[in-house]
C-alpha cells in the first residue's frame, strides 16, 4: 500500500489536534471507511500515525516516503544513556553488607561482634558503673543503629547486662546516693568509638559533672593503655589476644568482656568505579596478601582497567586490621605493607572518596555515614 499523501490543509484542525485520544476515533474511521474518506481524514490519520509511531512514519510499505527505523536505543534524545549504567561484576553468592545481612551472619566472613573491656578495679568508681549501665540500657543501645552499627538481639544484650551486674555485685558496689561526678577514661578501637561517643554525649545530658573522653588509638593501642592501668574501658573491635591476657595477669588487671554491638567490615571503592560490584574472598586475598603481585585492577581481572589500585586500610594498631587479615588472608596481621594505613577511619573514607581507582576497608558505620561518596562491595565467601 502506497504512502498516504498529505496535501496542504485548508480547513483548520481541531483545537485538540495534539490530544491522541481525540484523534484515535478519526483514525479508526479512516481505517474502516478508507474508500470513502476525503484527503482531510487521510491527513488526520497520517498525523495520528506520525504522533503514535514516530519512527515508522505514515507508510506501511513504501520506502520512498518513509524514514528508516532508528537503531536500538543507545542514547536518549539528550545524548545520555537510556539504560541503567552497569554497576560492575558481581560474583555468584556475593552478599552486600546491610544491617540485616550483618546481624544474621549472612555477610561472611566479615561480620563480627564489638566489645568493651572493663577494668574491674574501675567498678569502685560510681561514674564508671553508672556509665556502663547507661551504655547497656535500652536508651544506650538505641544509639547503636543511629551511628550505623547493628544492635544485639534480646538474648545477647540480656547476657551482656547479666555479666556487668554480676561483676558489680561481686565488687560490692552500692548505688550512689548523690549526683555522681568524676571521669571515665576510654580509649581503643576507632570502630567502636562512634558508639562510645554517642553514649557519652547522651550520658552527659543526665550526668553533666562526669567527663568521658573517648580516644581512638586502635584496639591494640587501647589494650596497651589498659594493661598499664591508664584507662577504665578499652573499646575493642576484636577479642582480647592471649599475649594481652598474659599482660593483664602480669599487671594484676582483672577485667570483664562485654559484647555491645555487631559490625560488618565493609570493603569500599570510589563511586566512579563501574567495573566491580563485588569480590570474592580469594580476590581480596590476592590483593592484600603480603606477597601480593597485584598493582593494577587488571591484575585481578583482565577485563578490569589496567590502572593502579590505590589501597586504603586499617593501621596495625587497629583491631579491624587483625580481624580483616585473619578473615581474608588467613593469618592475623599478615598483609602487604604498601598501602595507606590509618587507625583513623575518616582518613580512609576521604582517601577512597578522592581516588577513582581506590579500594579500602573499615567499619560498617563509616560507610553508612558516607554513602554519598563511597560504594560498598558485595563479598562472596
């Protein structure tokens, strides 16, 4: 069938000519009664078909008066991609860190408990006792998700509270009868620090005469101060090690271990990274092992850019360093040394955010706080 000719229109078109619903009946009439319609109806039909099928034109078969169909949509009319940009390669079984996957343990092997260690001798200070009770109270625990970590379940927090109360009772501590004052000394993990700092701020609103400075020398650095009797509480992102236990015994430091939250060490890249969405533990080990030969992304996967990987990770005094190296490399403290290391997680965040080809790791809360400038990778065991 030849293309429908469209002579100049002499009769004004309806005011709602661009309303496709008003045109549709006219086109239908033209189709049914094609032998009897005049050129005006044909013109309206042509305009309708042109509006509804812009790529096909008016003709149903003639190539002389039609425009060839456009190629498959690769770009929009503005030139930008119409399809969702590729997020990158995602290995089978990879799990993205979320509050749910971290709490359930599905995010393996990087889900872990977080601790505070308390010098039992410090329980003689009313300020320390009341601070710890607030830390484990419903109000204190409500701050855990607010700073980006995962709360313990009811059984876990009940067990932690029982351990504290047993220690307080064993120390013969009686509730204070007057407003408390004094100082609570805390240092250690920068991962746990956001929780302790949030608890400290809320606690200060109730007990304004109590000072609670929170240091961030790292878990290992905190335990050194703890053994020396310089702090009451050590924030820790890993369990205490046997050499540290031995040092506490030698220094006559008796302590209690309190589990206070759950974390998932998060492996992150720059948001501009569009070639990787997740990694396997084997790939991470290939990157972070002490004998690693990886210097470029393409060394891990030849389909990835042949650009240098800029690495950011926990410093050697960090409990995150100990945990990550054991979980990924297979041996605690076994890691390549040519990376930007820091016990200050904010330095690591800014490093990855500022380098397109960067990769780093740190506590989940620091990712949650900076999601606008980081991309978390899913991990496959």
